[in-house]
């Protein structure tokens, strides 16, 4: 190579500035088209909730997009490179379990509080002000940590691959995202989620086909298997196990640590709640479940075609680090995927990997910006500062908070980078600090005896206990307390389990010791939330759930529970532990079958994510094209279906005469 990085800085700035600006312009254009031809003019309700009628296809793509972080792309590849065949699979199963578990909460939110604008409003209605503030601390801190994690992973990845300045990346990446989010609201986020996700799947499919079918260097699962064995003989695993087995204690401790900590980033992150609020009732189950299954294929595939492929290529003289392994810095920066694709496909391969990285951060960051602006607007501004705020007031505050939060996140990410924090370290840290947020939400939605006192004091006590055990275990196992010893496997998993698990014990105990004087009636939520004064009739109607939808949601909740248990017990425990307990090492035949199954699942997921939103939005597309080509604006008569299911349309008088 002629430079220290696989790509030049021009690629980094080209993506962040050029592609970022182009995408912002496109999304602003789409927002304009929706307003002009579908009468979807931006008001406070549509900005925050997308009128609560988003279909299952867009919900699924939004779920995939929200969970495909830079960490998903880079860490699943890193785990595949470091631990082998188990890495991407365990990363994927962990996240899929979170998605299906959150589907239970999404259904319950839609069932008992369909008119809420944020999850924080649900907390505020039920508990006192102190409890609401405690919860707001947890969700705001999670919001900030997750957004910073997104930027940190992307900026470090761009720096390692292109040499782009880290500070520049941290401030330029959020700029275009903030622009189209501010103008388009959560509906723009859903549309950008779909576009981003489609491109990500197409890129991964191309990578998969190239590595496993057409590459001169590998070209088949069997050849990949042989090269992994050759590489393993030259560079044995540091854990002393085969890269073609699940026999790695460190891998299991790492995945469970991330799994428990992940409850903070999912259940405590308000962006996931916003998607549940925006969904139409009948779309919640299908949107989350199918989205979760589709998401599983991304880390599973990248663990193989990114991580394991990089491991196999260590014996190829065409690989970027030949004849050496990747350094720990190169591996943690996400270079296994980028180096592997650069070797297999040349410069276009490295560019494709960087493209996926860029799309993953911009789409997920948009959801974080909307989430923070929503809780700032409805929980803080309308909740305490100006309860009589008009719709225009709410829109102004939402726009301002979108821009302010993007700047704050950029600054925090820069600080983390210069402190020397990695994405993995940050995920472990905020899991220990913030995972009690999950129990707050679950007890609030499902247990009528939960008391304000228990939430206000139980959650912080759990956090403190988790931090103490985290630090103590680091000292006991490492002999010192520093950045490195704190993020080894043992302290991380102990801290996460104590912080997360403690809240499930402490909150019920405190609720019984100091109960509320009157048990909470969940029917209170049905009349507790008001629409802003700029809401239209359709939006007001969507703030209620019909009796038939209530029954369907109750049934959906049972289905989601069964699927969640199946994924947890079957996919995340029985399958990997069977491989672990039997010391099974994949044969070439079984490895080939494993890779083929992964490829088929990836293809099916891609088809679903690409086709279903287009199918559900056919009527809307037809309206837009009619309006554009006939230069007539369509009047959309209010209906009770989703925005992709337009009930009745009246074209202008001229168009009616043509008929």
C-alpha cells in the first residue's frame, strides 16, 4: 500500500459531506412531495408520531435500521474475526431477543396508552414529579450515550479506514442528519430508515455473493473453510479454541455482558418507543417480529463474510496485513470487514464497507435526534414550562432541540474519543449505569402495585450496586482499577448483572414496603393525553384504539411472548450451548450448510425489507405520480387505515372531468 490507510481522506469527506448533503436534499424533497401531493403537512403530531399510522413494512425496516449501528457492522465482524463462527451468530441472537422482547412493550404501549407522544408521558401520568425526573435522567442519558456511541464508532471507523480527522467526522456526520430530521420529523426518519436499509442489504448481498461464489481468492464456502484451517494453524486463537467451534468461554461471557447491557440501549432508549407509538395497532407485532428476524441476518452474515473471511485471508499474500495478523487497534477499529472487502473486491469493496458504515450511523442517529426532541418537547417543555403550548410552539422547540442535541452528541463523542474510549467499552459502561431503566418501564406497564417511591429510589440503588461490584471485580481480577481492567469480561458481566438484576428485586420490595395509597388503574391512560391544537381529525382519531384492535393486540402480546421465549431458549441458549458442551468443530460439509442457510435467510430478509414497504405504499406512490405528472394536487380524504392505505381520493375538478 502507498498510504497508511486503505482509502484516502477524500473518500471519507466525500461520504460525510457529499453523500450526506445529497441525502439531506433528497429527504427534504420527499418531505415536500408528501406535503404537496398527500397533504401530509408537518405539524407537531406528525413530526413526533407520524400520525400513529405507519404500516408494518416501514416499522420492520425502521427496526432493522435502528438496530444496525456502526457497532453492529464493525463488532459482529470483529467477533467473527476474534472468536470465529460463533461471533456473528451470538451477536445476532442477542439483538433479536431484545427486539422481540421490546415488541411485548410496544404492543402494551399501543394497547393501554395509544395517545401518548413519548414513553416519558406514561411515567408522568402515573407517578409523581420526582419519579418522572428519575426516569427522564435514565432515558436522556441513554439517548446521549447511544447517540455518542453511534458517532464514536463511525468516526473511529472512518479515521481508521480513510484517515479522516475524527473531530471533523464527529461534527459533519450529524449535520446532514439534523437537517432532514428537522424538516421531515419522524416520518422522514421512517423513510430514510427504509432507503438506508435497502442499500445496506444490497451491499451485504453483493459482498456475500462475491466472497462465497465469484471471488478468485475464495469463491466457495469450501475454500473459505480450508483457508480458515490454514490460518488457524498459523495464527491460533488466543482463547485456545478453534475458530470453527463455539467452544469459547470468553465469547459467551462477552455476549451475555453485551446482552444484559443491551437492555439499557433498547428499553431505556426513547427512540425505540417512538417507533411503537408511530405504528398503527395492527402493524406492531408483524413490524417488530419480522424486523427482528430480518435484522438477525445482518450480524450473522457479517460475522462470516467480514470477520471469518478476514481471518481466512491472513494466509493470502494479497491481504493488507500479510504476513501478519491485524493489530488489536486495527481489529477494534472495525478493519476486519473493510480489509476483507478491500482484498476480495479491491477499492470498490472497501468503499462498499464504508458505505454501510455511513448509512448505519446516519439512519440510527436520525431516530435518536427525534427521540430527544420529542421528550424535550412533550415531557419537559409542554409538561413543565408551557402546558398551554400551541402546535407551532411545539414544532419550534422540536426543531431547536434537534439541532442542539446533534451538537451536544458531537462534543461528547469527541471527548470519548480523546479519552481513548472504544465502542465496546462504552456499551459495557452505559449498560452498567443505565440498565435499571428496563425494569422501570416493565413494572410501569404491567404491575399496578409499582410505587413512585420504589422507582425513585430503587433504580439509583441498583445502579450504585452495579457500579460498586463492577469496580470491585475489576480490582480483584486485574489488581488495579483502570480503563483496561474495567472492561475485561469478568467485571463487565458482574456489573451488568448486578445493576440490571438488582432493580428487578429492589423495586418490588420497596413497592411493598411503601405502596401507593391507591392502586393505579391502567384505564387512566385512555383519557390522560391530549392532542396539540394543530392535529387534524385523522390524527385525533388515531389516538384511540378500537375494541377489535384491543383484542388483536392482546392476542399479539401472547404471540410475541411465545416467540421471545423461543428465541431466548432455543436460538440463544440451546443451540450455542449444545455446540459448546459437545466440543463440536464444524466439518466442511456442515460449515457449507451453515453458510448456505445464512445466505438464504439474508436473501429472504432483503426481499421482505425491499418489497413489502413498496407494496403497502402503492396507493400513495400512485397518488404522487398522478399529482406530479398531471400537475394537480391530490386531496386525501381522511381514513382510518395506514398512510399506505388511502381509502378515497378526490383529484381536482379537471381530473374528475377527464374521467
